[in-house]
C-alpha cells in the first residue's frame, strides 16, 4: 500500500532526475564506445572458457546420474538383502541334502 501511495512522487522525481542527468548520459556515450572492444573481448574469453569447460561439466553430470542410479538401486535393494540371504541358505541346504546319483 505504501508503494502505491508514493508512486506519483517517485514518477515525478524519476522524470525530473532523468531529464537532469540526460546531458551527462550524452557526454558518456564516447566513453562507452571506448569500452566496447573490451566488452567484446570479455565475451570472447567467456565463450572460449565455456566451450572448454562444457565437456567436463557434461562428464560430471553423467557421473552424478550414474551414482544416483546406483544409490537408488541400493536403497531399493537394501531392505531385500536379508530375505535374499535366507533364500540362499534354504537353497544351499536343499542342494546339499539332495541325493546324488552317479
């Protein structure tokens, strides 16, 4: 509500200070043109670094997905391990108790 109450004042002061700062902005245009080559150089360096780092990021993402898959499958299988152990013991006992025919 306070934002709406102060909105007309902010609009008036914004336009006033915008008009007062316009000559300084026009004087700053040549300096901005001097900075343009450095901004282009920064863009090129960032692009080169991104292209060099991107394969490592993709590899790390793949490793993280594989690790998450193993963690999820272990999380699902861990509660079933005691039952698998009991089944293994029963199978071993039945295999040893079976008569052998030669």
